[in-house]
């Protein structure tokens, strides 16, 4: 290998790559943070990938790499996909943000889609789902169902997405049950069954009889099942193997329509940078079946709330709401704007504890 | 009947041959594993070992081997010094994290000052960070006789908490919309550990790793201290008679391995990674233990082993995306490598003989 060829610029690399792959198949790459069998977050993204394959059949080829650490390794995996001729790459975790931007700079003809981040570029779109709408439904059910008035919450990382979920669940639990108290544990992982199970067990020992999780594995469900009298909600995926009890409902991320639409856009040449944030209305967030462990009247109220959000009549963050420090946030009838929600870094009034700093 | 017979002298030939035999055995058994998973084993093994070096896109992967291998070699060199003397630093991962935190913090403190001395200060800070973290188990061992394996390992988890804390607080990017993680050092020129020649993968961490290899080689073969290290490991009693001061040796070995791990973390955070984030560490400190043993605790061996390990990582990713191999299968493959190495290591000290037994 001559030294000069080591210096081959990335632009040249791109030229080689695209000419080598000048067939009409559209190649779509996926970078996953967990294993495709996690039963939660990555599992649903992979279902979206399979839906793309099913939709387009021979016209598309998908590739994926799972359990990719967030950092330089992710950058290499993305570069590798781009070199091998991917036309569109979905990077499905917050921590892939800077790597995605770096790689996108080197491959201006490849389109990138980064989930849950905020940095865009000419060839980088971002997309996320309004999970907090689902959290509102969960909070309502949790507030009504809890007997100990202690609700346990397994947080992953204290980023706005997770804080939003905690606030939304708390607001709606509090609304139906003024005595309710949230206990929050930060697991600092998206996927670690052992840590998640430990967190669930600790929360149950502290008296929680409802566990909400913002981590990706089913381990907290298993821990609740063992405890016997604790209810849970599926996270990211339906987790229906734990229904009807302890899992009484779930938030399901449905990425398939988005992935199909974006792949279609690349095929048509109509792909543009977008900032997508869809919720129940658009079908990106779904509420898994509310099981019969939930009394009929509570189930009805929950479904009514879901219907109101789907119709655009109800916003989970509607005033009057105060911040944790007692300062005013939203006036009577006012709803939160997307900018504040996107960067949410405060608790609402009534939540105990501090966001880790 | 097969018996193991202890060799009077460890076999020189086998000590060189075992790494190669282990790699071959890993290829064979890994191939069987891949075949069971329904993949073409020859193609899979070929992809892992061939693609990164000689494949179509080798011009990209070869520099990446340096990027991936350098921190492994740098950490493993430090660890090998202690391992030779029977001082077991298992917590390089924590020292790596602390080096990154110290290094990045030093750099960010100067932000946005544009000056040549920012980066050298970061390098020193990184080494100090790792060294200090390793001095905790060293001091506790010297002073109170605690077990350095446990203390250094436990301190990894403490370091991870510190990492989460600074990502969320002290070093959080003020322009990051409340998201955790520091400013990206890649876009702060004075603090950026950039490639020395664009596209070559050569950054200061790679250079330092190579220097560390040479330094360790000279130390072990030409210097009194190196002799003491080897002597303590091979014949502790003789070392005592030779006047080796065990406390000094412990402080030196742990401190040096900590400093090198800290440097690795610092070069990583200011270069390939760019940001201090909660998930910054990806296990280099633990993988380096495998690299150290795979390289027979010899500096040159470690250099080769680091390259091999980097190869399996990068080749493994290629195999995942090209052939659809699951990530877990690649991890099993890497695990086999260490397993076979340890298994065949037996042959260095023992020989297998077919013994005939008299039947009554």
C-alpha cells in the first residue's frame, strides 16, 4: 500500500463507493444501540427496518449493525455503511448525534436520519416521537391504580426526552391522585437488564406498586412479576409477554411508516432535511392494549384521553403548571411550546429530588 | 492414557507458538460457530481478517486499526509492567476515564483561547488524572495491605459515576440545550488531537503508544528497574535479597499504568471521541488486559496483539453489516481468542505424553 493511497480523501472514497454501487437497489443502513432482541427500543427500530424490506421488496437492501457504542465506534460503523454504498442511514440513538454529523460531512450524497437529536445538516434530518403523550396515559392509569401512592420510575439518562416523560406522567398521576409520590432512579444506561432489574427491585422495596421505565429491556417487567402485586407498562415495545399482569399497558414506538416514507423519498429524489416530531395523532406513538387488570372505568378514561390527544384537542402540558421551584411555567389554559419541551431540563412542581447535575 | 508432564524449563518454542495456535483454533471454532448460524464460515472469517486490511475500503479501515488499536496498546503496555511483577491493576478502565476527564477539563478551562500550549497541558493533565486514580489502590496496598485487584476494579465504577456527573454538570456544553455531554473538542482547534496527516489515522495517541512500546522494551531489558520488575514476578524471594523495595515497585507500576491509561483516555476524548459523555468509556481498559496477555506481556507482542484485537473489532463490524452476523457471535469469537490462548499456554510449561499404564 503506497502512502499516497492512504491519503485518499473521503470525497474520492464516496466517488468510488457510489460508482461501485450504481445498481438501482436503494441501500438503507441502520445503526442500533442495543441488540435487536432487546424487546424494546432497538426491537421496534428493527421492526421498522423489516417493514421497509417488506414494503419495497427487491428494490431495497437493508443492513444493520447492533450494539454499537455511542462514540468513535458509531462513526466508524456509519462510515463503513456509507462506503459500502448506503443511500440512507438511520442512526437510532441520541449519542450518535455528533458522529452522524461528522460522517454526514464526509458523504454529502448520503442521507442521514438521526433519532432523538437536535443537530441537522443539508443531508441530516432528525426525528423523534412525542413519547410524553403516552406517558400522560400511563400517569393517569398509574395514579388511579396505585394503592401505596408510591410510583417508581426508572430513568435512563437525565436528558430532556426522559425528563419530559417523568413530568408528563407525574402531572397526570397527580391530577387524579393528589397524594401520589414519584421515586426516580437513574440507571445511566439504555439497555442493561441486570441494572434495570436492580433498579426495579429497589423501587419495589421502597414501596412502589407501579413501575414506569424509560429503559429498553423487559427486566423490570420480570422483577415486577416476581414481586407479584406491582404493575408495569411496556416501554418502546408492547412487551405483551408480560400482559395482562404486571404489564397493564404500554407505549409502542411505531417507526415503520416514517422509515418507509423516508426511503421512498430517497428513491424519488424528494428527500429533504426535516425535523419530525410526531405523536399519537400521526401514529408514531401507540398505546398498547390496556389489559383487563385495569378497571373498566379507568380504562375508559385513559382511552378518552388518548382520543383527545389523537384529535389534537388535548395537550399533556396544559396550564396552570408550575416548575419545581414554585415559579410559574404555564398560565391557565396555556400549552407548552415545542422549543421548551425539546430542551426541558426542569421538573414540574411537586416532584421530589433534583435532576442530576 | 494421556498425562501432562511438567517441563523442566518453560518451552521457548511454545511460548512463541501459542498465540498463533490460539488464533488458528479461534478461526476453526469460530468458523464452526458461524456455520451453525447459517453463514459461510470461510467468508465470515475472511471478512473479519481480510476486509479491513486488503478489502476494497482498506484505505479507510487501515487507519482505523491505528485509532482502535492505539488506546489498547497504550493501556496494555502499562498493565504489563505491573503484571510482570505480580501487581494486578484491573481498573485501567477507571484510570482511562479519569485521564479523559482531567484532560478535557484542562482543555475546556482554556476555551476559547487559541494557544499552542493548551494541548500539551491537556496531555499532562490526562496523565496526572490517570496516575492519581491508580495511586489510590497503590497507596492503600502499600499502607494497609489491601488487595489492589479489588480496589482498582471497584474504582472503575466510581469513575463511571464521576463521568456521568461531569457530563451532566461541570463539563456540560453550555450550548447543548440541556443535553448531557461536553463541548466537542474536535471543534476547538487548540485542544483537538487531530490526525497528524489527514486520513492516516495517526494522532498523538498512536505516536505515544509507539513510544510507550519502545520505552517499555528498553526499561524491561536494559534498566535496573525493569530487572527488578521481572525479578519480583519470577522470583519474589530472590528479589528481596537483591534489595528490591516492594512498596516503591508497587507505586511505580500502578502509577505508570495509571498514567498511560489516563493518556489513552485523554487522547481518545480530544480526538476520535471529541466529547466527554456518559457513555464515553467502551471497555478499552478491560480489553487491554486481554491484549496484555495475548502479547505475552512483551512490548512487541502487545503491539501485535493490539493490532489483532482492533482487527477483530473492525472486521467484526464489517461482518455484521455485510453478512448479518449478530454482534453476540463476534463477542463470542473474541472471547474464544483469550480462552484458547490460556488453554494452549499450558503447553509452555507442560508437555502432553501418551503414557502406557500397566493393567493388572
